């Protein structure tokens, strides 16, 4: 089992001031970290990747799409901007030395049409992701498409629909991920959801139902870990939690109260829980 911690608990852009956090995560026993890709360039991420390598930490990366770069926009110029953004993210991911770029890269976060997804939107998303997968292939990166809950997006909210989108893309460098938080809201059964992703499942976010410390809430953990084991999943077990330290991110993730005593509690208790369940 490879364990990782998503840095969004501390920041949307890793800076010099966050280097002690990386050291503490290594000392706590994590194998890697998940780096947010919201800004920066290849030179910056190449340097960060070298620092991670020096610490003995592996890496994955996460990004999101914006209203100005939305893969399912009816405006071709906006879809082109989405392709450009994904190309930038893939190149930064490769410079970092991370082999997986994950996140809701199918549509803009928090943008709603007032209806469900259309056939045109599915086609546009598949087209943008197919082009991105070609770039990812050249860069040695795999895309892990993340579905969200209905309150954060309307386009992709179930494992079954995620598998269908990935199959429509039809490229080996575009696959899927599973996030226990979103699944806890949207899926009837975590076992069926994980089964639905099949061999397209290449990445995992371990996130509690309230976004706090994994193991402290109502996610159906025993069934989830059993299904992952049965599936033969060999990828990262990445803890993702959110707090109130970053007001803009707290607003985006709808975190209105303290969910844990400290960030240290989240990663130490979360890692112990991971090892007890999936080790």
C-alpha cells in the first residue's frame, strides 16, 4: 500500500513556507504527497519535484477546471482554453515527476446549467480529454478523472458515468479515480461503485463524509477497503481533508466549522486508520 497526503489541507500552491510540512509528512511515514496544480510553471515544479525526491517522497498532482476553461462549454474557444489548461497541467505534472494528474478535469467546478448533462456535453468532454490524453501519453502522465457530488457539479456524479466517459475517450492514458467523500453522497453501494470502475480505477482519495479525519465519520469504510482489495487496486491511498485555514478554499469546499483539532491529527490519525484498514 502506498500512502499519500493531499497538500490542499495546507495550501493551493506549495511554497517555501510549506517545506516543513513535507518533512513532517515524511517523518510520519507517508510514501508521497499530492501536489495542487493551480498556478506556476514547469521550472517551479521541476525544482519542487527534486526536493520531494531528496526527501524520499513520491508524488501525484491534482487540478481543477475553471469557467473560463470548461471542457463542456458550448463555446469552442472556451473548450480550447480547457485543452490549453490541461496541457499546462500535464506538463507541470511531468516536470514534478508525478505520473498521475487527478481531479474533476471533465468540467468546470461549481458551474451549473440547471439541467443534467447533455449528449453534446458528453461529446465535448470526451473530445477535450482525448486530446489531453495524447499530451499525457507523450509526457508519461496518466489522467485520473474524478467524479464529484451533485452539489459541486452536475456533469459527472457516479462511478458508472465516469467509466462510460473514460470508455468514450478511449485512450489508455485517461482513466478514473474514486473519492470516498463524493461516493458517500452519491452512490447506493461503495462495492458496486468500485466494481463499476473496473480496471479503469487508478487513483483513490480517502476522504471522510465531513471532509475531516478519515475513520471518524460515516463512510462505509470496511466495505470500501474490502472492495478495493478484491479489485486488486495497487495505486495510491491519498488522504484528502479540508479545514478552515484557507478561507477561499474553505468556501469552495463548504467547510463552515472546525472538523478536527489540528492538521497533525488529520494526517497522523488518518495514516494510522489507513494502515489498520488496508495495510
